């Protein structure tokens, strides 16, 4: 019984996954505390070069820090976009990913089972990596 309650405590109550290239995925998981409060875990999961497992890095973010964290994140991202790299096309990978998803949906609608390669960038990474379908960070074997 204690193990079941402990297991439920660490389950995500809400999860969002962001794929970032061939090897990297970010997970935003809302988790419940013992006192029925909530906090976020932000996880960067990177597939190891040898293909044997994942390396992960976590940040735990508590409700009292949400506003300052989001404000600071927005501020530094805006600084990079406007001051450091104003000419960079930040929407390039979003467009490529959307194009890839449209192509996949079209092929599935036509009954095709063969997957096509995701559009490649200059550095060889693709906007998504479907080799390991993972819905939340909890689904990954560490």
C-alpha cells in the first residue's frame, strides 16, 4: 500500500513533451507533493551517442518561483533574439517540423505505412526523432 501511494506521488498529473533534434527531448511535468501541492520538473533528456540509454538533467520548479522564473526566461530569450542574434530565423525549425508532421499525416491518411525522413538542417539534426516514442519523462527507462 505504501509503495502504491509513493508511486502515485511521483506520477505526472500533466505532461508536455518538446522534441529538439535527433537526440534531445524536453519534458515539462506537473507533479503532486505529499501535501497535495504541485511543482514542475523540467527535464532535458539526451540519447547517448552509443545508443545505450539516456542522459538527463532536471530542474525542479516550485510555485513560488513560477513568475520570476518565467519572467527571467522570457527576458534572456528576448535578449538573445534581439541583441545577440537579431538576424537568425527562429521560426525555421518550427516550419520544418510542421511541414514534416503534415507530410506524415498525409501519408497516414493515404494508408502508407512507410515513414519518410524528417527535413534535415545544415547540422544534420531533424526537428523530431520518432525512434523512441515517449509520452512523458516517466515513460523513459533510465
